[in-house]
């Protein structure tokens, strides 16, 4: 059996776990005991940190891809629509 050689980003897994933990805290606070909301002071900032870092990484990757593409605004636009006639 071959090993999987593909690299997996740990930040996505940790971000998913932060979302799951946040959902559990909100659900338990709503259903069982409002004291669970105190844990949200830790889970919300943790989730926001991971979301912000993940988006920065994503924008860096997309920025590199966008720079390699041709600028669409440089192309000439040719209209194939027929002129509109006045029907009065």
C-alpha cells in the first residue's frame, strides 16, 4: 500500500474544529445551561483568528493566479446586436 504524499494544511482542520466547537458551545448554551456562553469568550476569537489567517492565505494564492492571467479589459469588445428601431 502506498502512502499519501499530498500535503494537507492543518489550518483548515483547526478552523473546522473551531467552528464545530463554537457550534457546540452555542447549542449547549441555548439548550442546557447559559454558563456555556462563558466559553464563547474563548471560542469566538479563536474562530475569528483562524478565519482571518485562512482568508489571507487564500487571497495570496488567488493573487498569484490572477497576476498570471490576461487582463480582460484589454480585449476589444465587438457588439453583434442589431440596432433598435423606433416603433412609433
